[in-house]
């Protein structure tokens, strides 16, 4: 029987091989770019925010399986959600990755679903930046969108 770590590895590989929401968005969507020089990961995130809702999100870029699958999982988790909720998901994810830097409380009721597959990355501190690259880039894109 497959253990939890095997299941998690399978989820990460599935998103790496078959990325969700990969591509670009035209204006009025905005984009931001992120780099992780430690690993060579590059991510560009496109977001379309209308009436406070992330109506569409895409990503492209290249890099290791953790950076690309994390970005793919992120787009699946936030698409169609209100910006407030998206920011709460980002905060909870960064908290799971032990890099949540502000003091406000994490919404414990939020279910991260497949994103929990990435929690094992915490055991490899050098890879945490791979897992959080897309998320920090998303925050930059939201800022660019005036959110
Ligand atoms: Zn990486």
C-alpha cells in the first residue's frame, strides 16, 4: 500500500508533468516575475482581478519540479476566489512552509487540500524558496493589480 509520502510525491509529479493553468493572460490582466537564483527557478504569474475576485490566473516559467508544481497547485487553489481569501490561502501556505513573516493569525479552518503535498519540503530548507517562489510572485502581481 502506498504511504502518504508516495501519494504526495505523486501529486507533485502530476502537477509537474501536467501543469494546470500554464500560459499567459492579456491585458487588463497584470503579471509579475520571480526568480530563485539558488536553484535557477523562474516564474511569471498573470492575474486577472475583477470586482475583488481572481477571475483567472496563469503561470509560466522554468525550473525544478517543486517550483513548477507548487505554482500549478497554487493556480488551482486560488482561481475564482476573492482576493481576501486568496491572501488567506497564501498566508496559510507560507505558514506551512515556515516562512510566514507577519504576526496576524492564520485561518486554521482553511483546507489546503493537495497543497499539503508540499509540506515535506520543509525538511529541506534550501528547497523552501522553490516552493514559495510562485506564491511570492503572486503577491507581487496582486500588488501590481492594486490589490
Ligand atoms: Zn527549485
